[in-house]
C-alpha cells in the first residue's frame, strides 16, 4: 500500500515537472511576428498637357441663305453652303459679319476665284469698320460668264472586279471642293479669317 502511494507521488512529481518545463519553454519562445501588410503605392493622376490656345478672330460671320437670292438651287445649307447656278446669270450671297473685338476694327474682304474661271465677284461693302459687338450685312454678288466652264462631275466607277479590303490608312485631309470660292477677311494688312462657298455651274 505504501509502495502504491509512493508511486503515485512520483508520477505526480514527474507530471508537474513536465508541465513546468513546458510552460518555461513557451514563455521563453518569442512570439512569431505578424506579417506586415503590403502597402500599394497610390499612383497620382497624370497632369493634362496644356494645348496652345489659338488666337481668336476679331469677327464672326454666318451665311444667311434665306436672304440670298438669284441662284438656281441651294444644294446644301451646311457649311460651306453649296449653290447651283447657270452660266450667264448672277446671284447674291448674304452674310452677317459681327465684331468680336473690344475695339474698333477695320475690315476689307476679297475672293479667290482661281477655282471658278469665268466668274466675277463684287462685295457690298468691300471695306468697313465695326465697333465692338457691331454687326453688318455683307453681300457678295457673283456673275457667271456665258462661256464659263461648267462643273465637271466626278467619274462613276466602272470596274467589275471584286474589291479587296485595303489596309487601314490614316484619313486624308478634307478636300476643297472643285468649284470653291474662298472669301478672305483682312484687317491691318493681314488675313484674320477665311470662309467660302461651294459653287456648281451648269
């Protein structure tokens, strides 16, 4: 009986020693550090590249096709307006010119008729001055000679071959109409604005 008691005491002492050693090892072992969270750097938004601001024209103009007269047919009211006129006739295009300047500006106007041989032009008025925000009615009368060449229509494709799909190419710049009347506005000897009309002569 005494032997069993002693055996139990010895086992208890051994177990207690094991527990004490385990606690000591646990306390002596440093804790595993938590992983540092990865911080994603914030990419700043790109700064927009400034574009040069073009110089503004001292005038603003618009075509008044409803007040224009003498042509055979108005083919388009979109810019540039497109007029149909017979040889030997005259017609008048009406424009409204408005000053956008904060000072008085002197304007003169002319037309480039190199695309329309046999056509003469007259402006009323050809030179004028505009105070700030002032507007004026400008009339351009075109007279077509009876012998002026008629407008050449674009050729109709006649090829019967199956077209192949071409490689994509950059879009070409817009073409100036064949019968193009260019209107130039001058101030102090320099061109300050340009517009024009498209003309088909029959």
